């Protein structure tokens, strides 16, 4: 039975030729490229780096091979590998929890019988008790390339705990669904570090999770999370992908997309996430498609009366690589459930040159011009608000809120870009 499961897990890779990035991620034409994830490379290595070791696994439903076999089942049945415990981030190991909901540890995983420890409940950093009997901790989760997505914070805390316990960390690398060229936004400001902004990196950071883990480890980013300046460095091994290039969006990889969280059902959702996620925390009753079939791809509200006019104003800005169309929709759940909302949907014609995190500020700029009484209010206590945490600071928000003009925040927004790119290039593996 074990051999049978391993044979199912192994993938027959066909067509290794790769083609460059398509212009827009709504293009249905698919390239012939076949990317092997770190998991699939590990399988081809016959699990040699894990043989004879007691293994812990941090994963969720996105940890699969191209045949949709779970990393849990693959490692549980791998010859010579002793998988002893599972660890779940936000949404849980099996993805059964809603965004933000606390996840409880479970006595046993019903499929494998292994103990399951929650890293999004009573603790977000593995305790010494949770790590007992572990020789190596494997991390295999599909990231979305945005700083406010909590999985990379879980990764950092796992690395920190394992460093303190003398446990090796192995990251099975996966594609950045935004590609490896997009970088957008300032670094987190001092005083604003949180679980949705744990590292001094831009909002869109342009690294794979294996590259980011290496930068966290080598640049001393796992320090000061709880008021201490002690630098904690773990023994880190990254199992690299094969065939991935920095100009690839996820749909260019030939890999199936399994949603890493409930509101990221498609790769296009991940690519839209940084474009609207900050606006979703603004408290201006602006819906961003969450609760409807296009999460993060819409901007809508009851008080928007002229969808066509809003789309026209945005298109007249001639933003590179993006177009807008008017939309009318009723969310199925959430605060706007059943209400008719008017607004816009955005489409990328060339993702490589389009604004990502800045896009939502252009939308709010034009909404302010049309409906000034509906502009989001920037509160005084941003350090204590989810908006301040997701934004990673207050300076850009306050500059924007003076006139609700993007041009007022651009200098600050871009000030860290060149220095960050120079640092990040040291950790490029592809």
C-alpha cells in the first residue's frame, strides 16, 4: 500500500520547455512550461534529506503535488521517513476554518492518526512541548506574495522556535503567484510590526517562500518580535523548484491551484489580493468582492451611484497594465449580503507593469472626487488598528488622506524600493 501511494504521488513530467510570462492573467492560453515544486523535487530525490528522521510538517490544503496528493499523505507513506506531527496555520491543516477564526489543536488527524497542533490559536509560535521528538520541521504551503498574508509570519515563528530547540527547518519551495518581479510599497515602519506585518519588507515582496525564508534567516529578521533584540537563526534547508522563472505568473507554471485560504479560490484571487486588501480595512463600507464570487477583484458600495463614471475616470488615468469596467452585484454573505452594490472590476492587461498595492489608492482617489463625504477616515490610533497593521505604518496613509491624491504619497511609497531590491537579489534562487 505504501509503495502504491508513493507511485501515485510521483509525477510524470512532460514538456520541460518554458515560455515567458503572458501579458494578462485572464488570458486563457496556457504555456507548455512544467514547474516542479520543492515537494516534487523531494519526491524525485527519494526523500533522502528526510530519511531516518522524525519529521514535523507545517502545511494546509495547498500542500499537494500536481496529482493533488497531499504532502501529509506523501510524507506519511514515504519509505524511511517518520512523520510524527502536523502543524496548522490560519485556517488549519485541512483548511476548515474561516479567516481570522482561532484554530484549536486536535488530538489526532482523522486521516493519518497524527497529532495536530494549531499555530493560530492559543499560541502562534510552537512551544517546546509541541516540538518534542522532532528532528526536522518541513514547511509546505502555497504563499500569495503579499506581506499581510499570515502564512509567512507562521513560517518565521516556526523558524525561531526551531532555532531555539536546535531543530532543522526544511522549506519546500513553491511559486510566488505574483511572479518574482513585482515589488510594491514601503517597508514596515518601526512600531507597526504585527502578525500581518512581521518583517521589514514591502507589501509585495517579489520572493518565493524559500527565498524569503533565507532572507529572514540571513538578515536577522527573526529578532525583536517580543521586545528582544536577540537574533535567532535556524538551520535552514530549501528544496528548490525546477523550471520556475521570475517572469512567471502562477498560471504559467502548469501546476494546479489549490486555494490556500477560503477567499483565494483562484490564482487570479492571489494576484488581486494586494490590490484591494488595504482598502478592505478602511472602514468606509467599501466592498472588495469578499462575500461574492470575485474576492479582491471588485470595488463596490451602495452609495456608489455611477459605476460607468467611476470606470471612465479610472481608465482616463491611463494606469499601466490595468483596465476597469462597471459592475453591479449582490454579495452572498458578509455585511453587504443581499444588497445591490455598484462599482468596478479591474482586469490586468500586463501584470508586470501594473500597480498592485497602489491600485486601491487610485480607486479611493477617484471615489473621493465623486463622493467626498464617503472618503475613509484615517484614525488617530493606527498602531492599534487592523488598518495600521496591514498597512505596516501610518505615514503613507496620512500623506494620502491630506487630499486623497496618490501623488502626495508616491515619494514615501517608493523610497525603500531600490535598497530592498538590492538586498533581495542576494537571495534569488531562480
